[in-house]
C-alpha cells in the first residue's frame, strides 16, 4: 500500500511540481493551497507525512503545526517545512514547535525524496525507542490508572532527533513541557560570568529534562545540548498538567525526581568547593562510566565537556587524565575513555 503525503503550499507552480514528483515516486498525494484547508485535509486523510510551506495566507505553517499538534491522531505525523528562508531563528522556532525537518527552496527532486524517505523510515523505527522507556515507567508511578494515562500520552507524541551538539533548548526559553531521553545523551550547562561553562547534568536513556521548569512554571534555567546523536520525546505542558492534577501519585513521583535532581546539584556544588582536582576528575569519570549500559565498554567525552563537568580548566583535565592513565586507572585513546580500576577511582583520596 502506497504511503500518503500531504503537500500544503500556496504557490501553484511549486505545489504542482511537488505533486508530480511524488506521484511519479509512487506516493498517494493530497494537496492544499492554504493552511486552513491543509489542516482539514490532514484531519480527514491522516497522511503518513506532511510537507508544509511556512509563509501562507489565512494560516501560516507554524499555525498548521500548532493546530495539528493539538490532536493525538495528527500530532505524531512527520512534518517537514518548506521555506525560502533559512535564518536561524526560523529554524529554531520550527524545531521547538515539533517540526521534523526543513527543506529550503529551491530544492531538487532527490533532496525532496531523500528527506521524505528518511522521515518515513524513522517513523517506522520510532516504536523501538519508546519500548524501554515505556517499560521503565512502571517504576515511576504506583497506580495503574496514572501509569496507563502517562503511557498513552507518550505513545501519542512523536520522537524528535537531535544531532550531536544540537541545542534542545536555551536557558531562558519558555518551558514547553517535559523531555524524555529515549536514546543518546544530553548535557545541561550554565554560563559563568567569565564565560566558562559549568555542566549541571548529564542525562541518558529514560532520564527526564525540564522537571523543575515544568513544576515551577518557569523558564528553563540552563541550556540543554545533545552530547551525541539523540532521540527525545517532548510531552507538552498542557497535556501533563491535567495528568498531574488528576493523578496525585504521578505528581508525587515527579516531585521525588525533582528532589533527587536538586540533591545531586547540591552535592556537585560541595564537590566543586571542597574536593581536590584528582577526586573531582575520578568522580566525573565514574559517573560517566556508570551511565553506560555495558560498563565494560568505553565512553566518549571531550576535554571541554569534562572540564565543565568537573569545574576545572581543560589543561588540568588533560594532565589529570594522563596521570590516571599512567597509574593504570583508565585507558584513553582520543576522546574515548575506559575505566580499568573502578575501586581505586572510587577510593580516590581528597
């Protein structure tokens, strides 16, 4: 059965060209010449993917994406913007709202088809990213009704891909909801007055980002960036708040997660204030080591990120890691580190 593609574009020549390309490629194509008609068509036809122009009369592309995101049936449909503008703010706004990709006009046939095929393949693989996180939600809530509702909300949301070093949100951005890391690793940082970075957290699979901002109804208080290619799911605030209000056991567990996060940050401040360079580095290495699913494997992290995590200069990181390597505590090749003697690292004296 052929996949269904919806193209929403007010330029007749561009729309006709895209329709012709997609039909020749074997897709079933629906077309709309404005955003309002596009939303109606998407709701009725439930396409496998949507291509949408940004600048349109009646309802622009951002409005289309917003309207489709309010309905469970359409919120998970892969969404690609077609735009003649490539300014950073436009790209960022679209991705924050949930767009999956951008195609900048003019684009050729292969650019279009490759973008579509890539997104359709990622959609097919999406359920594998959810499986482990959904299973582990059993440890988050204690009553079946709250758990079932939370699972339902997550299953109805689509995952989003973030490339290495891609910013997920900036400090000061309005909190749109709660992020769940489905695959990969994410770091959060704050900038000191002198411009240095302080890493406030590293989040791996099944970890939650933005709990404090969500519960306190505040802007994000740090910047989140993908440490490696990562997959995240955003649960919008307007879907979470009713769940927290209706199921107190879910709210209590999120508060416990927040308390644990605050406790970890307090301990981090104490380590930065009182621990020696060697002890701080040993603790940072072990923390990264313990986040590995298979702790016999190595992990990769840059000198700069280790420096931000341990609160020291990059030159100090290099010297300390060299010392650890000579002492047989770790093996190191480039940015790859393998822990060889966990006991000695954990017993590092101050």
